[in-house]
């Protein structure tokens, strides 16, 4: 690409990202400690800072970060949510493909984001046709290791998934020339578990009767984890949680509570916070989500029976595959059970079911979520969109009607 074209892309990427950060921090309700996390996103998507780290990229939440740390690399979540990158990817990926795939391929094709250029390789879990096909596209820019995932969570399939994890370990070693370190694996398990504990506390504060933080801010905090170390993230999340707890204790009860909204479905990835920003602009309070770039990013801890490599890989397989509630799996009971529990814990009054255009696994499961919500007497609104701002007004009108419906039901 011409230098002038690249500079235009950089300006547009920076402008859109800075716009989302400004909206996160200009609400008049900016918690003490939030700045650290917005700065992580700013360094990556606005300032394009380059560091000395080498990364291994991955899609979804099924590739163990602990394994990547065990080889001395930093994990990087490749699930991109940028409208500019998606526009470039639109020229490479089929039109009806998921915008996350478009944006990810677009970032690699543009070659303007240092963090993407520092990717040594990518590990792609083969969980849907889009990821299977995108592996060939991404291999034009960096080495790609496919990770087969069995869609059946039976004991027999667990053995196969465990075998696939062992094979992944060997493939990374072969591709990078680095040896696997069991010591680093144990250390990363402990540091990521510590980060998870702070994530639990943060979500507990968000789901309280009078949350001291907005849902979009919590999403940004969780999203920043993808571009930070678990140790530093956990340290600053602890500071944030302490400040939010103090703030919550000093807050006066609301005379009129905001409609409590839970977001489910396709991932919401920085800087594409169109949906949460619109909801909060209409006076609603997002009290939780179960998307894979926020609510499901840091979930069940890894608890090995023993700290041998095989023992830890078994625990990683159990956590990253068996405990995963992505709709690509054949069994949906655990996903619906988890969603039921979250809706009850958050006292949600409505569910926004977010579907990215082209993301068929989530669209297929909508009817089951609607049946579940109907049993709980909670209304559901399906919102299909992408990363562009073109449909923002149309989406806003539908969300406004949904908020009014919830208020009328009280």
C-alpha cells in the first residue's frame, strides 16, 4: 500500500478509537482507576505504541493463554472490532462473513498496527466455517496453527481435545523453536487466576442494586486484558474495585432505578461499543453480559489435580473447552443453565441479544434463549448489526422502545 494510504488508515483507526475512549470517560461518572485500562487501549489503538514483546494471536476463548506464556510469548486476542479494519477486510473476506473475521484480516492486511505485526503466529480454534476459511487468508500474513475442537463434551471427546492440546504444544514448539516451560505454565495459571478473582469482584459491583460503574466501562476494562499482562491487569483491577466499593458504599439509593439490561450473543469488541453506548444513552443500566470479549473472557479458574504438564493440560482443557458456553458446541444445557444463573444474579429486567451479521451460531440459538427468558418472564430484543455507524439511529429507535417496554412492566 502507498504510504499516504497507510497514513489515512492510521488516522481513521486512531480517530474512531479515540472517540470510543472519549465516550467512556466523559459520562461524569468516571471511576477512580479506570484511566489505567483506557490507557492500555489508547496505547494500542490510538498511539500505536510498539513494545519489545512477541505475541501469539488467537481467536475466541478456547486457546489457553497459559500455554502461550509457557513458551515465553504474550497472548493476543485477534478478535477485532474496528469498523476501519472491517472495511478493508470487506475487500478480502466474503461480504456475508462475520465482521470480526473481516476486521482481523483487515488489520493484518493494512500492516499499520504494531501489535499485529509483532505476532509470531496465530492459533485458530476450528469451531465454525468462518474460522476454518479465515485460516487460509491469515496464513498469507503469518504462520497459522489450526486447533481442532471437538463439539461434543463427552468423556471420549474430552480425551480427543486433551490430545489436541498436547499436539498444539508440540506445534508451537516446532514453529517457534522454543521449549515449553512447565515453570512458566504454573506461574501463568496462578497469575491468570488472580486476574479472574478481580474480574468476579468487578462483575459483582456491576450487578449490584445501584452499580457504581457503567456496563460499557466494565466491558472496556475486561477488553483491555487482551493487551496487558495478567499481573499488571490484576494489580490495577484491585485498585479499581477498591475505589468502586468505596463509591458504592457512599452512594444514595436511586429514587427511580434504571432499567436493568443484560447483553448476550455475539462479542462486543473495542472500539465497537455502539450497542452499550446507545443503551446507556437511553438511561438503561447494563448489569452484565456473557459475550466472549467481556463476561466470558475471564471465567472459571484453572485448578489442576497435579502440577505436571499433563495434569495442567487436563485442567486447561476442562476450563477452556469443557467449561466454554459458546453456542458452537452440541450441548446447550450448560450454556442455558449459566445464562439462567446470570440473569437471576443480575436481576435483569431485559435481554439484548446481540448478533453480528454473519454470526450464524448465535443466531441459531436465539429461539432457545427466548424460551428461557419467557420462563423467567424477561423480554428479549434481537439486535442484528455490524461495526458501522450507519444503522445507529435505527438501532436506537428499537432500543428506546425496548426500554419503554421494561419501564411499563414495572
